[in-house]
C-alpha cells in the first residue's frame, strides 16, 4: 500500500474544484507510549478551530521567505520555494503569518514517510475555505524534508488548501502534490516528530504547532 497522502481536507473550494496519495481522513490519537516521548513537552490536544473563513491570496509568492514552525517537540524552518510554489506557497506563508496554524496539531504521523498537519479542525478534513492549484513540474520528486500540500483523492494535481506534509523518508510519490519548500533547519525535530506515529499512521503523542514565524515579515 502506498499511502493516503492526499490531504483531502482543503476546505470549501471556491474555485470549483489519492493512494500513493495523501488523503483526508478522520484521525484519532492513540494512547501515548511514554518510552517514545523523549524530547517533547507534554501538552493537551488543542480544541478544534474554525473551519474555513480565510482569504485566498491573489498573487504567487515572490521573494525569499522562511517559515519557522515551533512545536512542543522543537522548532523547524521551511525555506519556501518561490520558483515553483506559486499561489500554494503564498497561501502557506500567508496562513503562517496570520497564525492560522497555531494551536493545531499533526493529525497524521506515518513513520518513515510523512508528518501531516495544517487542519484547523484536527480531523483530517478541514481547511482554509479555499483551494489553490499549482501543479508540480513533470517528474517532480519528494525527497526527505520536502514540504508539500495535501489534496483530496479526486482533486486535480497541485490542488491544496491548508494541510501540508513534510517527508520524513524518501518516497516514490507521483508528482501530484504542490511543492512549497524544504526544511533546512531543525531536521532533527522533524525526525523526532516522525517517530511518534503508530502502524495506522495515528499519532501516539500530541505534537502541537505552538507558533509560526515568517521571515522577513509580510508587508
């Protein structure tokens, strides 16, 4: 089985419109295993946030930006790819700058594959209330630490909402997911988080996005 990476929770698609994909699906958190909790502060699962209601960006990302994501397991930084990220990268940066991702958690952790978050509801089906579409170049690959956007199984390649995933292993994913950047700092934190999932890809420990910082600041 390849994976259900199609993050199908993009929110309402105001534009109209996987496995080897990253699909949205309901997630529950299993009982934590204390021996696997090293390096992470104990936190409670956040309350669900509002689904949708965000404003869609109108211009592709332009300029060099980094997004630092602080979690209870440490912080990691995403170097945004303005060359191919397009509106999807602009959306990721805008949502991070607005604090949309704060007080959400990684609802899917597939060891050796991906960590997936960005859903305000924590169910695997939520989003910002809009979608963007930036089909990745033909032949695109998703090596370890690539950051890309999840999409619904029936949505066109490159469709994205707010849910994103970070590769924690090299994978033969098809070029269907909008690539927005790569983790360049804090890869050890990504590795730490990537171990906190069970065989069903459910988290065995709550990993919360506590703060996001965009550098340089937007506008």
